[in-house]
C-alpha cells in the first residue's frame, strides 16, 4: 500500500506505521501518539532511547492535545534546542498560545451525548448545524449555504462535517480548513467527485480509506482513533472485568454485519463459525442490539469476534469486548493489535483462509491465553484510558486539537478555500442516495428533489421516494422518463426504468428494458447512482464495490462497473423466468426453468462474484429436478454445496429445497442430515434471512423453523 514507512507517515497513515514500524521506533512511537495513544507512543520512544527534535515535536503535540500544556511547552523548547523541525515546532507553539477557536460542526446523525461534549471544550466556540436533527435553531435547509446558520463573530477556524451523507453547500465560504469524518464512504462514492474539491482533510480509521479516499480523490487524510458516530465504552475497570473469574457460558460470540454489506470479498466467511466443533457454545448475532443486551452478551462470552473490512482497519468493537472481560479474536489484517506499545495477548489472530481451524485452536487454548494476558491487563487498561478517557468533553477536546494540529502544523495552514479551483465546481445542492433517512423530513426531501438536476436523473428519481409519500411512483417514473428523453442511451436510467416497471406490475415492459441493458449499446455515465430502493435483488453492494475498484488501481479488479450492472440485469431476467415457471406446469414450467438457468449462468460468466446469480441458478436447478428432469438433481446438489462453502447463510436460506428433493425421492436419511445441519445453524446464529418463495412454502410444508417464516400462521 505504501512504498516505505516514511511515505506512510507522510500520508498520515499512522495505523500502517504502527503495524509495520517495529524496526523504526522513532516513527512508530510518533505514530502511536498521533493515533491517540500518547502513553503507548512515549513508552516506545523511551524504551528505545529516542531523543530527537522529531520525537519532541510529537511528544509536545500529544501533551498539548491531552491538556498538559506545561509538558507541551517543555517538549517544544527542547525540540527547538535540538535544531530540527523548527518550522513545525514554531507553528505548534503559536497554536498552543491561542486562547480561543471558532468551529462550525455539521452533524446529521450525531449522538446527543457526543455532541454535548463538544460544547464543553474550553476555549472553543462551537456552532452546530444540521439538516436532520430537528432543532429549528440549528436546522440548515437543504441547499442553503452553511454560512446562513453561522452568526456574526470572529473568523471560523475549522469546519467539521460528520460524514459525507448530506454534505452542506458553501464550505469554502469561511476560508477555513474543511475536515470530514466519514462513516461508510462506499454508500455515497458516486458523490465524492462533487464534494472533494472543497475538503482539506479526511479522518480515517484504516489504510483502505487512505487508498479509496485520499489517493483516489487527491485529499489528505489522518488516522486518529475517535469513532465519532458510535457510543464509546468506559474502559476504566477493564482489569477488574478480567479478574472476575466467574464461569462464562458462551465460548465465542460474533457481532456485526454478516449478510451482504460493504465487507466485500471478506464478508460472510466468518459465518463458518457455525461449523465449529459442536462442543463449543457459539453465537453469531447480526444486526443491532440494545446496549444492555449487547453488553450482557459480551460479559457472558470468553471470546468475541466482529466483522472486518480491509487492511489495517480499526473498530470500537474490540474495546467494547475487552471492557466486559472478553478476549477479542482479530482477523490477520486488523490494525487493532498494533496501536499499543506491546503485543497484548488479548488479541489472538486468525487467518481468513483458515478461520475455523485457527479459531478452534484459540478456543481450546482459552485458559493459557487468559493466563498470559492477566499480567498485561493493567498496562492495556492504562493505554486504553489514554486513548479513550471516560469524560466526553476530554474526548472531544483531543479530537479537535488533533484536527487543529493536522491543519495548522502538519499541513502548514494551507487550505483549499484560499486556492483557486482546478476547474469550476458549482455545488448549490445536497446529494443523498439514502432517501429513507429523510422519511421524517419531507420538506428537506422535496428540496433535494427540486435541486437535483441533469445529468443526475437517477439521483433525482431516488429522492422522489421520500419527497412524495403517496404518489412517489408517478414522480419517480416521470423523472426517469425525462432523463431518458435527454440521455436515451443511458444504462443507469434504463436499468432504473426497469426496476420501476417491475415494481409497478409491468413485467413484460420491464423485461424489454432489462434486455436493452444486457444486449444494447447503452453506456454507463460516470458516478451513476444505483436505484437500490427498488432493486429487490440487492445489487447495490457489488456495484459500489466495482465503482471503488475501478477508481483505485491498487485494489484487485473484479469486473468493470458496467459489467456488474449487466450481470444484475440478467439476475432480474432469471428471477422473472422463475416467477413464470412457478405459475406453470410440466413442459411449460421446464422451459422457463431452463431459461432461468441459462440467464443465471450467463450472469455468473460476466461476474463470478455474483452470489445472487448463483442462488438463482440453484433455484432453477431445483425447479428442473422437481419437475422430473433427473440430471438436474446432481447439478442442484453440487451447486448448493458450492454456495454453502462460499456463503454459509445459503444453508439456512436454501435447505428446504434440498430437504424436499431428498424426501420426494425417499432419501430420508440424507434429508435428516440437512435438517440436523440446519438445526445447528439455527441454534448458533441469528442472521437476517434471504428466503426465496420456494423455500418459504417448503419450510411451512415440512415444519422447518427458518428465520422469517411464521409456522403458526401457516398452520
């Protein structure tokens, strides 16, 4: 990802330096301080006897960030005496001398307790604006400049935006550096070209953001551990939690995203936890839990594990687990174990390709791992308390001072607002591709709809779903039709038209549009939005993945974005063929099942990662086998085994099909084997189902207690 440790440090990718910098203690110690772990960084510097102006600079920064002004001044003076880093040290001294700062903070989904902390930071005048929080004193109408909600006063020193979701306009008006704290940039990747010319700094939590955001859009980044959008656990008392030796009933609990999300090629593999030795008590829980329930689950578990994204990623989840006395298993690419001064035993690693074997080894070795960690627990607690103090205002102060240091010292006070744009960017509207977020604010949704214009026709249509509650379908279709009149060869608009027609009950016309997408000479506009609100086959995630990979040459390519659109159009054609087949009998049904299998196979040949196409192919094979075309029985079995191996949730979602085929052939023992595997899955997992109509009907027929199937109602 980086040519050298020096290049990584210059790119402010401090997680990378922390992970790979063991032979460069000066860089690694500074990186830990910059990540937020001042105590750990100073331990590294002291352990190796590092004494340089470079080290003094970051020791001074860490002390000032944490409110130890006297120590900060001492380190600045010592660094200046050593003679290097003079420019940065003098800029830091000037920053430390300031008595007041003025910050504009735009947040649409911030937690109240987190926002309150920012208003309690000494010397900072905090001005809050929002499109969504609902307080009329701070509400910013969509498309109005940010300055319209900022009262007269001293110049603004920093503009902080919490997430790219609803970027306000007029960010350059203040002449101040603009910093964005992203949540999940893949959700709105198609909008970043429009907003990045106004952004000076992005706060990262991993190396993959450095690649997918900073390099891709030419904007600086910084890694700093402060999960702005999440509740932060209280880590004081961590050692006490581990000293409590009461029996924990669960061996391992998994929490986080399991079904398709932006975990891309690593997603879902960890559901193989359901395959662990039956002697282990396993819980795989997807989705959101109340904190009391969530923390109770952690307190009753020996090990925890959570979703990972990509290289060197950080997450709050491991520290929630540790705060409740659970050891945290980490995937080999996780950055979490490396942001401390030593290798703490509470983070056993597993390799993604050998996850079951590695995890079973750790589960069997719990007592030994715990015995190794207990003498370390007090030291880990000290470093975690340094990174995440219990007081919310101290966390906010550390975060703001880090941003001041980055923009004024590391970046030398250079900001885009004072520079001419490379090319004109006129942005007087707010982009949003998650209209359900505006469900309670139709006034704001209508402003988004009115302001979105050519060539962003798909985005305008998406906004219609929230702007027009009762007759949104008419506004949606009208918008798409207007767009196609201007851009008749638009692949994105034609696909969107097909989704609208299919949802509206016009399958024949929808099929014509889908065939145009697959076979016609349509072109995909750069940064096209995807109509996931209408797409029941869940194509958005792989589309977003392809969009990111097309933009980032450092990432392994899978398929061009336009190819993925066409692959999902084939999915819809296959799904429609299955719909027809289920309504037909004998030879007519067989004809449609054959057609569905061919379409799904063609989709997979275009984009092999399309697990939706794999499931459609399995359903077509099932339909053929169930209609007496016996050679398809083996095809069904082979493909179901592959699907389960690729994505263990397929065992739950498609097992009724296998059970039925076995039962109808008198192969009772084999059917019982599938039922037994399904029982283990259901005992160990609480995962969002993705059930096809055949599976629901057969689950009711055979009394299978699948997630999402109401057997009592069926009876």
